[in-house]
C-alpha cells in the first residue's frame, strides 16, 4: 500500500511538472511569436530607412563599409563623428534646395550668352579706344590749327588797327591759355592818346572801327570772295569814315564788298549804287 501511495504522489508530481512545463512552453511560444512580429516590423522599418537613405543621400548602407569610409575621409569611426557628419550633410542638402534638372541646359545657354556679351564688350572697348585716339588726334590738330590761325590773325589785327587809327595799338588775348579748346578771345585796344583798355570801354565809333579791323585781319589771313557790311559805318564820324572807306578801297582788289549805308562819304567811293525806296511814303 505504501508503494501505491508513493507511486500516486510521484504521478501527481509528474503531472504537476508537466503542466508547468506546458505552461512555460506556451509562454515561450507566445514570446517567440511576439519577437517574430517585432523582428518583422523592425525589418520593415530598416528597409524603409535604407530606401530613404539611398534615395536622399545616394548611399547603399548594405554595401557600406565604415572602415573604408574612415580610411578615405580620415574621419574617426565613432558615433559622435558620424552623427556630426550626417547633420552637416543634411544642412548642405537643405541649402542646396530642390534639384533643377534643367540646370545643365540653362548653364550652357547662359555660357553662350556670356561669351556673346564678352565679345560685344571687347568690340566696344576696342571701338572706344579707337574713338578716344581719334578724339585726341582731332583735339591736337584743332589746337595746332587754332593757335596758328589765332597768331596770324592777331598779327594782322595789330597792323590793320594801327593803319585805321593812324597809331595806337591793339591785340587779341586768350581768356584761358591752358584750355585752348574752351578758351574765349578778348580784344584789348589803345587808340591814339588813350590808355590800353577793354573793347567795352571804347566809344561807339571806336568799337565799330576796331571790329572792322578784326574783320579785315581775318580776311587777310583767309580771303573771301565777297563780304556784306550792314551799316558798319553808322557810328563813324567823317574822319574815321574816310579811313574806313580808304581801307575798303584797298581791300576791294581781292574781295567784293556789298555795303548797306546811309553815309554820303561811303556812297561817294562806291563803284555801284543801288537805291531802295518805299512804294508809299513812310
């Protein structure tokens, strides 16, 4: 009987152990199934991350060898350095913005436009240099011719003035000798018995005779076939009118003078007279 009781107790203990083992097995299977699900989920996440990294950074992590990258880049193979490099790459990509697929064509078009504009600029620069050289040559020639003509006219003006005024002296002066192309010309005259003074300070008759002297000086330097004088003798007294007429008679051998005048002395020396009257008095 004791043996039967011992066997029954052993059987019950074995059944209890079997139940515990089955329970442990069930728990292990449940954990295994849970881990399998989690592994599958992690695999999907990893796949998505790999695909995202390959799409955004063009790097296949499955074939990526950190030791090779460290050897090439000379970077330390640690997590902090990798995270810093990754953050820097992300910032660079964000600064780059969207990728313009037509950038190559636009670059070629802009390069062609740049070459065209560069050639145009160089052509304009050459033209500008040539134009500046021509301007310098023209300015130099103009200065030389102006000074030559000025000096000749000034010499003749001095002579004609002395002849018309029976003495005295006069001359032409440049207002700005340093800037010949922009200078003006002043007339300084000294009739007999008077001080050397500006043309504005002379009397009306003296101004007329001085202006006539300058005109004749220009005619002597560069003769003209004819000259029209409109009442140039209106402010002259008889003495100066006679001097005016005698000089005109001398100059008439090289030029023809057409004179509008009311002066009887001038009419007397004219070769031909044309009278102009009104159809109705007044």
